[in-house]
């Protein structure tokens, strides 16, 4: 995709993105880990709500 910026502005953007604070190494996205975390939170909140309802009734 071509840039809509003029060449001088595009050069400034590229220099900005090359600075060390913008080069953060990230771990790869793991969708299965996200699914496990969502299920764990959902199950634990469900169990907590059952415990609270048991204690109040």
C-alpha cells in the first residue's frame, strides 16, 4: 500500500518508528491461551456466584 504522506513526512515517520523505544519485542499471539484464560475466568466467576448464593440463602 502506498503512503499518502509526502516523502519528507514519510521519512520522519520512519525515523520515529526506528527509535529504540518503539522496537519492543513481543511474544507471538496464542489464541488457545486466550481461550483457556477466558474459560477459567468464566468458570471461576460462576463458581463464586454459586458460593455466594449458597451462603446467602
